[in-house]
């Protein structure tokens, strides 16, 4: 175990689907000696894509963790790697991985460039302040454009890319890279599967382009570092390799720059230099600022430095079920040390649980270890009552770290087991899935007894059904996909509600005046304002009203869909000593909400998807007409490598089965990607149809 934190790197590999993330990871495992043969995605033999569904489809579904070692400048470094999915339906895997990583490799396809999911994962990395290096992959492909990708990084994701390499050759003739810092060319040997490479002088025909990009490198670093600026202005040839690397490392860690490397992972070119760059530019756990959280006892902010001397602190970022060891809980350890057999404390449940075993993970294989230290990643067995985003810590020094935010599901599907005797087994299995995946949830309708599953897209739910059948022998019948609508208020209503009755033999009293309506700030959730100025009025009663309204928002007055956002003002309230308590105020708030719901005007909101279609010019007219038929709004179209890229916003309800229809429209020559964008008001006539279908009532809006 590496005791020196400066020799650890916790990194993730992120990209759009098909950019080559998993292939890049497989090559890293091969060249670092972890794997003795290369796994291939197209053959279904990739180590990190261990699920049957991943191997069949050639996509990554679940993030997989592994640990490898790499020698750089005669020192050995431990690299914890998480390979994340590229498909937007599994964006939760990227979100939870980036929350616990210190650095990331963004892989871009040299042909596709910055694609929609590239933008999404980039935004997620910005949200968690994760330093990045970029690897432009597939330079051996026809139509590859390294410098075009760098331009797109500037324009589309507003990055500050600093190329430290440029390609040596292109397309079929791609041989290696020119290192702008070392001022040498590196050519890989095909016969040794890229294990051997030669460092050679830069060929004469590349001198001009090398000098142009070397100057660009020095100029960009001079803008970021005052010492280099002085040297650059007096004598730029005196700037040393170490000075460039040191300045670039600092700029990367401060999120001011993104070093860009290039290669062709499938053809085994560029991986060793990428490993060097991971160590050279991405931070170790000590270089990331200390984590902050709330002490739940004193309700004050506390920090934990990445040190084994600090109290144990870790974040649960993933839960998985393994057929051999049971419930595997993945932890990122921020401080302290954890030994097998020790107890940890969960501030959310206020309970202690014993860690029975600790594992170092290699995809779905577990390697047992005795202890884990600050700055490391592991999986543990023994934790029963935890959720993704929970903190586990030392009971004497409790801390609650900021949890992980997950997007809400936008699509649902009614299911029932083929064999009615399997109902209980199905419910238990679906419960396991909800623990593993925070973007998947199950709803049981009390009136109809129907079970609906909800997720991020058609593929997401398809994988769930496939797992039910294969892993648990639970085939199910399914209904048509359903859209996750929400409700929104159009006007505001003020209402006074009084509770005065006996409950369980005791008098209960509570009186409130509430104004409920739409929010002005456009934020989702409850915007609660209390106008109670009487200092003697118990705060717990106000909190009870707020709590009840938050729960009430889960079932809107129109058709029991959740309310997207709501402003609630507690105008007045009164209580009677001995007859009023928090429960009475929760009940009265619920009654007030129900009565306001009968008077208030509301409408439905629908999920709008961001659609990108790449189509040959011949079919642009048909594709645009089809988008218009689906109530879509075309945002922009641009030409790219002889094809047209169409960006549009389209309602999810109009997009079921779109891939098949697009294939028919374009003779199989167009491709599309889609991700959730926002919620927007449904046209009144369509909202009225849905309300009537769900409740049998007419929707009336003046």
C-alpha cells in the first residue's frame, strides 16, 4: 500500500459513447502489466465491461473501478481508475464517479470531436471542480482532425486546451506523436502491439508545424505563469522541460488549462505517454483541498485533511450486489484509516455498522486487503443500511459530507411478473436495483396495484428488464413507455385552514393561513417563506408546515404528478399551549394544500430532450420535417465532414422508437443522440387529454 499520498492518482475516464474510453482503459491495463492480453470491446472481452449486457452491446453501462501501477521518472505511482459509461441513460455513473475523483481523462474522438455527451460530462466535471487532461483518440480513422477537435474544445465547452503533443502522420499513416515539451517524436512499433516505441528526431517535413505549436504552448503557459512570462520575453529558448511541466501541472490543478494528448488506442499508440501525463499533470489527494462537511451534533462546518492522522471519513459513491459476497459498498476515503473488522458510524441513520471485509476492486473481481487509507478507493462488505451519497466516519468525530445530486427519471414503464407467484421476489429485486441506482425508482399504485419502474431513458429500462430475466430469472410483461410529467401552478391562492378535533383521545389545534402559487425564481422544489414575526411562536411548528408541504408536492392536484416548483408563504399561524404540536401543524398544512388544490389553476409540464442528429446532406429535408412533426424546435444546423449536424429540442413523448424511424428515413445512414434538457409547459389541449385519461376530469384554464 502506498503510504506516500503524492504517489496516488484517483482518476476517471469520461467521454461520449464510442469515443474509445473502454479501449483506452484496456490498453492502460495491458501496458501497466495488470492484464496480459488486450480486451476488445467489439469482441466482448473488455475487462472493465464485465456485465453480459455490456459485452453484447459493446457499451459501458456501469462504472468499473481498478487499480494499477506505473513507473514515471524512476518512481512508482498507484493509479485508481474508474471507467465510466458514455451513454446518457447512465449519466448517474459519471456523476457519482466525478464526485469522488481527483482528476479525469476526457477522451474525444478525432472524427466526432466534441459530441453531446462530451459536453454533459464536461459540465459535470466543472460542477465538481475536477482537473482534466484530454486525449484525442482514433487519429488513425479516415476524417480525423486533431486541430479541429482542439478548436471545438474552445468553442463548445469553453475549455483552455494546451496541446502538449501533435500527431505524427494522419489517418492510415498515423505513426505516433511529436512531443512539444521534450521536442522529440515518438513512433510506436506495430509488431510489439505498441509495447515498444522509438524516440526519434522530429522529421524535417514536420518542423514548421512543430515550431508553430511549440510557440503556441510556450505562449499559453507564459499567460498562466509569471516566471515563464519573464523568460519568454527575454529568451524563450531558455525555458526548461521541468519548468514547462511544473507550470502546466499547476494550471491544470487550478482548472486554468487542459493539457491535450493524442493517439489511437485501438492501434496501441499513445498510451504510455498518456500514463506519464496522468502522473505529471493530474493532482494527488494532498493537492486537492480538504473536504468540508457539517458536524451533525454542533451543526457547524468542519474540515478533513487528506491524512491518516485525521479521524476516518469516507463517502459512499456506489452500491452493487455481488452474487458471491453480497452487498458491495464502494468508498472514497478522504481521511484516516479503516481496518477490516472495525465499526463505522453513519450520521444519516445515527447507527454504527461493522466492516467485515475490505477489497481492492479490479472490475468485478475482488482482491481482499486488510486496511485502506486516506486518499484511496475501495469496496467494503458489512454495511447494510447505507445509500449512495452517505458519509461513513468515526463516531467520536461525526461529519456529514455534501451528498451527490442525481437527475430525476423522465420515463416510466408498467411491468408485472409473467408468473404471479413471483410478485414478492420481483419487489425485492427491484428494491435492490433502487439501492444500486439512484436514478431508478419503483412506484406501486395503491388503487390499481400496478408496478411502474422509472429511469433515464428507454435503454436504461431495457437493461433493467434484461437483468431481471438473466440474473434473477424473473421474466416480466411490460406496458408502453410513459412520460414522467410534472405539474405547475399558474396562479396563487390564499387559504385559511383550522384543525380543531380529538385525535387518539387528545385535543389537537392548529391554524394557518397559506398562500400557494408559482415561484418567481424558476428553481425547482419548494420556495418556503414564513411571515410569522412572533418570537414566541415555536419554530418547530413552522418547520412542520414546511415539511408537510414538501411531501404534499409529490402528488399534485391535477393528476397526482409531482409539482416541479412551488412558492408557499405562511402568512399567519396560531397555536394553543397543550393542544398544539408539530403533528397538528403537519396535518393542517396537508388539509390546506388539498383545499387550495381544488381552487388553484394548474397545468402539466413535460420533459424536453436535447436531440442531435448527424445525417448526410441528402436526407436533411426529411429529418427536419420529421422533427417539426414531433413538435420539435430546431436550434441550429452546421456542416461537419460532409454531413449535417442538427440540434433540436423535442418533447420526450414524441421520441419513443425514434432510432428505428430515423434509420428508415435515412436508409440507415444517420445517427442520433438524445439527453434530457428541461421541463416545459405542455400545450393545453394535450394537457387536458392526459388529465382526462388519468382522472376522468376535465382540465379548465381560464
